[in-house]
């Protein structure tokens, strides 16, 4: 069992930046592919970014490509999402997720095994 706790969300003006963190419990964090998703009220949760545990390759949704960077620190059992040049449409609850199976990250919700509680990101115009 893995527990994920997100932090780093908040209120920021358009053009600003935030760094989200996701701290994981457990001793096998380094073997999990990690992902970030986001969800607005009344909308489906959507893929944002992911990082493979095996290759370190990173993947991004087109909507955030060039503005976000995902990284991980296995010594700290933590995955990060650096978000720059934030836009009002980035306002969402951001969720961290862990996949214990795949080397190539999935973009589908059901492919992830563990989820955090989410952290709110609000971008004002």
C-alpha cells in the first residue's frame, strides 16, 4: 500500500508559478511510475504529466507542454511538478498518482493504482 500526499497548491496570478510536491510512503517508490492529473468541478480528471521509474522519461499533455516540468527525488520519495507561466485555465485540483506496473507511463486514470487527495491550484487573471 502506498499513500500519497500532495502539497504546494495555492492562489497565484496569471504568469506566476507554483511547484507541487507529492510525498509517498513505502519503500518501493523508486519502482513506481508517477503521474499528475487535474480535475475541475463537473469535468473529468485529465492527464497532466508523468515520469517513468525505469527510464526517467517524462511525458506531458499538450496543454502544459513547455510550461511544466515533472521530476522525482527517489531519496525523498517525492515527485514534483514545476508549473510556470500559469494561466487561469490551469485552475484545478491537482492529483498525484502512482502506477506500480508500467515502465512507459499511462495517461488513463484506471492505469494508476494509488492516488493522493489533491491540492487546489487557483490562477487569477
